[in-house]
C-alpha cells in the first residue's frame, strides 16, 4: 500500500467515477488538505448537489493534513516562480506538502504533468 497526496482534481475525478483513480483511492492511502476539500465541496455544489458536497467532504475530512505557515510561504514562492502556469493557491500548497511529506502528488492537472514527484493520471 502506497501513500499519495490527492489534489482537488484527483478527488473530483474519483467521485465522478473515473476508473483511472479507483486503484489510488481503494487500494492505497490518500491524504489531502482542507483547501482541497474546499474546492471539492464547491465543485459538487456547482456540478452536483449539496448532499453530494457534504458526502464528499465528510468522506475525506479525516485524511486531511495540517498546513504550516512555513509550507504556505514556500508554496507561495513556488507559485510565484511558476506564475506562467497559473497554479491555484490550493494546488501550490498541496504540491509543496507532498514534497515535504515525501509522497507522490496525485493529479490530472496538466500544469503538473512534467514536474517531479507527480503521479499524473487522466
């Protein structure tokens, strides 16, 4: 069993039923950040139902890791250095967290495709 840091993209795709993500969520351990759950919740409100938003949030809240001030600052510097990619705050923070935790960053976001420490899945 491996540990992965799931970004919002990965979580949303899993809940949408994307079979490419099944093995990561059902056969491995996933962690994420509250920021990612905020994006998932909002996406469900827009594209699904409030009931699903609640269900998805509740399903992963226990797998959230804390974000330190130091990580936030490093992530914002990373975002600034990569400003041409137009990365979100949540993605930048999550990516830096995955590096600090020494686990793969699970995403399908094309902006991360060629970066180190990324498990890119469509």
